[in-house]
């Protein structure tokens, strides 16, 4: 095998994720371009195709740009040490606006949490493609399996409605711990302060349990993630860009055929 390409339909949005990899010794011969073009022929509909460019795989960027992709959004993914003095200082400085309370997820009815996450997921993933509401219960069930209900936090308003969430998935991928945090409604009043206080509740719980590294997920297109990240203590990060490729690949298809690569 000289390389492979995968095309995966997103679980709940009308878009595909494409991943191409070519053996080190056989790169720059047009194989990656050919694989990218060919794999899209198996798609049953002309949906947008997304690709991930991680900081750990820098060659993906010129490749994605060669294919006509453009950056759809950045995912800065900052890392924090909840036990550090800087993080404890940040956590202590967050003030919950009057009339709101935070609670560990374990104290909130499961159906309310699912509904709050579904609302958040729907607005936050609109830039990826059309969200399919009927798929959300299955996506939630899969995701919920990795979420720790004692580390995760929710924020309620005076009427008891959940307005912000901070969902912690400990050691869920490659030993890494991630948090998904945002407001339930995109246009939530006082959204940044509510999000900060809700995240702080999770960071306190993580510190109490001795977690020394947690990474915060989120997109540059999210309502409160960019201003939130500006306030966090400085630390390491593992950024990723999501590229968008138009469904029409005719231009790439014709340019790749001129290179006559070996058969993949
Ligand atoms: C990204 C990847 C799939 C490209 O596969 P490929 O078969 O080499 O791609 P192609 O030959 O079709 O390249 C098409 C175009 O992409 C761009 N490109 C690909 N690799 C590039 C590189 N190393 N540097 C600059 N541009 C590059 C060029 O524009 C190239 O056209 P050109 O060769 O006419 O200049 C391959 O490098 C890969 O598998 N990378 C994943 C692993 C990785 O990134 N590791 C990082 C190690 S530091």
C-alpha cells in the first residue's frame, strides 16, 4: 500500500471529513491528490468536504491549499494545568453573575443535560453543514459515554433553565482529557461570564482530583470561545485548522491526471 484516503460522513451534519495519507518515500508524486479526488467519487451527494490540518502534521496545509481548500475555522485547543497556581488564580477570579447557579452534572436530570447539549451542538456546528436533529440522540449517547458527570458542570438561570455547560471527558483519547464548554444559546446574555464561571467549576473539580493537564475544545466560529481563550492563563496548545473543500472537484481532477502517478 502506498497510501490511503478516507471519507467519513459527519455523525450529525451534512458534511464529510476527508483524511489522506501517503507513504513517506512516495510523496510529491501526485498520489495524495489522486487519492483525494478518487475517494470523493464514492460520496452519494455533493456535500461539503472538510479536512483537518493539525500542528503535528504541517504538510497537510500546503496539500490542502493545493487542493483549493480554505480555512473554515481554527481550533486553538489550549491546555491548562488545573493544579497550577496560574490556573487556580484564574478559577478563583471568575464570578457567577447574580441569579445564576452552577451544579455538577451528576445533580442534573439526564434529559435536561441532553437537551442543553443538543441546543449547543446545533448552533455551534452550523458552519460545518446542515445539522440533522434526528441524529443528535445517537451522537449524544456515544459522546456521553466518555463524559464524567462529577467533573462536568452546568449553569442554571433563576428559572432553572440550563444556560451554559462544561463537559469533561477524562483520558478519552490518547490519554488526553478534554472539555467542551459553551453557552446553550448562541446569544445568551452575559454569556462569557457564565461560561467562565461554569468552566471554573469544572477546573476546580479537576484540580481536586489531581488532573494536571486538560485541553479546551472549541472553534473560532463559536460565540464565546475566542474571548474565553483570550482570558485563560498562558500555556501550551495543540492547534488545528479545519479546511473546507468545495464539492466540485473538477479542477483538481483534471490537474491530477496530468501527473500520471503510480496506481494507488
Ligand atoms: C499531505 C500528504 C497526504 C501529501 O501527499 P502527496 O502524495 O505527497 O501529495 P501530492 O504529491 O499530491 O502533492 C500535491 C501538492 O500538495 C503540496 N504539497 C504536498 N506536500 C508538500 C510538501 N511537503 N511541501 C510543500 N508542498 C507540498 C504541493 O503543492 C504539491 O504539488 P507539487 O508537488 O506539484 O508542488 C502527505 O504528505 C502525507 O501523508 N502527510 C501526512 C503526514 C504528515 O503530514 N507528516 C508530517 C511530518 S513533519
